[in-house]
């Protein structure tokens, strides 16, 4: 049994549902000018049908190829290199998953 394959199946299903709710609740459309994903990757954004201007802030280097609508910034979320009110929506799946009660 390949546990990673099983996990990947459930992760995709769970995250697709979460991203669908996110898009609905925040009214995400192509008219939303700028979205920041703190600590994210491209994976979650492949699960929605909306193509938006996305900035990903992560401590890791960007993948070799990513869409033209995505900007990848290598940085630390504790000292973000952006002015206040620079984005319309800020998202952080990593915080949702890793901050416990």
C-alpha cells in the first residue's frame, strides 16, 4: 500500500472543496486584482477555475515553470516585503493547517 498515493487522493478532494468555498465566500473572480498566498504553492490554485493575479510568498525557491499570472517571492512571512493594502485578498493555507488549538 502506497500511503502517499492515498494521502494525495484525500488531500486533493479536501483542498478542492476548501478552495471552492474560499472562492465563493470571498467572491474571487478574474476581477479581483491581486491575491497573496503566504507560504503557499501552486497546488491549491490549480484546484479552482478562476485565473487571477497571484503572488506567492514562500521561503523556498520557485518551481522552474509557473503561469504568467503568478509572481513568486522568496521571503519570510514574519517580515513581508509588501506595503499595507497591497493585496485585495491574502490567503494562507499553511497557517490553516499548521496552527493548532
